[in-house]
């Protein structure tokens, strides 16, 4: 039996990681084999990416897009193996993030092209795209990082820009006819309510 590949993507501060854990527990209780994974990975490219994200090393956005691509190609080998063993693979971020975070008007089609036309990169069976008002995302990010001062306006500005790109990408891909199955999840309501929506979406997809 082959498994299913479900991606959780979207803005920072929308609760993706929390919901992944909740869904994994729910599916395991139902007797499914579940594996949680994430990008950037913990492999060589992922570690280099983490160093750049934390400012230890420098790289341009185009270099970052290429590094995420290399990380994703290596990651797909692991994902393929798990799927062949019948796992439901829940992945925290995937190529949707590269389109939203690494692109600008000039580079979006190049970044989409190299990811979507790469033979080593699979199309997810389902992508839950988490969305919320950037003000609320910031509040949640701040609550998760006590004591750390955030550049509120800078972050709000970039969250707004990234949100807009996610929305554009969702529309483009769902219309593309390449088998994308992106469902937007509004993560503004209380946790239990959002999880209910996630369960309904995933259960109707799996059944
Ligand atoms: P995040 O998903 O918030 O994980 P953690 O809580 O472990 O830090 O952070 C990953 C960061 O990587 C996030 O800021 C988005 C970024 N990213 C990209 O810029 N491009 C990509 O292709 C991916 C997968 C992630």
C-alpha cells in the first residue's frame, strides 16, 4: 500500500506545527502509520539553510531558492521511502514556501519552474495552506518567543507581502491542471475550531 503526502504550509504564526502534531496523534489513534517531517530538513542542505536563516552565513534569495531546491530533492528520497512503506507523511512546509519567501516578480516563474518541473520533486496529495491576519500571526509569534523584541512594522510588512504571494500561488496552482490540491485553512478562530476544519478536510480526502 502506498501512503499519502500531506503538506502544511503558510504564514509564520498560523499554528502549523501545533496542528501537525494534533493531526498525527489523531491519525495514529485511528491506527494509521504517520511520519512527521519538515523543510528545511536536518540534512546537510537544511543545516546550511538554518545557518543562513539565523544570520551566521550570508546568501542571496536566488542562492537560497537553489539551496531549498537541493534540500527538497534529497528530502523526496526519504519521503518516497516512507510512502512506499504506507506512511501518511505530514510535512511542515514545502515548495509553496519557496514561492512565497524566495521569489520576487522577476524570479517567481524561475523558482516555480525548477521546483515543479524537477523529476525528483513530487506533487503533494494535499496541501493545507494556513492563513490568518498578519497582526494575529505576529501576536502568536511574540507569545511563542518570550522576551525577544520584534521589529513589529518590518515583520508586519513582510508578513503582508508573503501572505499576498501565498494567495496568488494558491490560485495559480489550483488552476494549473497539474494535480495540485490546495485547501486554504483560516487559522484565526480558536484552536479547536480550526482543528475541526482540518479533520473534516483530511478525513474527506482520505476516505
Ligand atoms: P519555520 O517553518 O517557522 O520552522 P521553525 O519553527 O523550525 O523555525 O521556519 C522555517 C523558515 O524557513 C521559515 O521562515 C520559512 C523558511 N522557508 C523558506 O524561506 N523557503 C522554503 O522553501 C522553506 C521550506 C522554508
